[in-house]
């Protein structure tokens, strides 16, 4: 994972973009705003899919009985 400060990232935006798209996450540090992580679209889609699976599993864990009762109606 590459770590770079905001000023350098802004000056080297094309390089930072290429790095993230190639699959290496980039952390950009900013004094006022904190840190941000840039990842490729493919990595984001994978993250979002995994997050959705976890959220659905959590809902079923919490409301399993109620959901089964509704489906049996």
C-alpha cells in the first residue's frame, strides 16, 4: 500500500490514479481531513459485494425467526 501526502498526490494525480487502478491501494494523508484510501473500481465492487453479504447475514441472524414466520404465511 502506497502512502502519500495530499500535496504530492495532487501534483502526481495521474501516477496515483494508475497505481490505484493497477491494484495497489493508495492512502492520501491530509492534515485537516485525515486519511483517505483510493482503490480500483474492481476492488471497490468486491468490497461492496462482501459488505452486502455481511449485512444480509446480519439481518438474517437478527431477524431469522420473524423472517421465517413471514415466509410461511
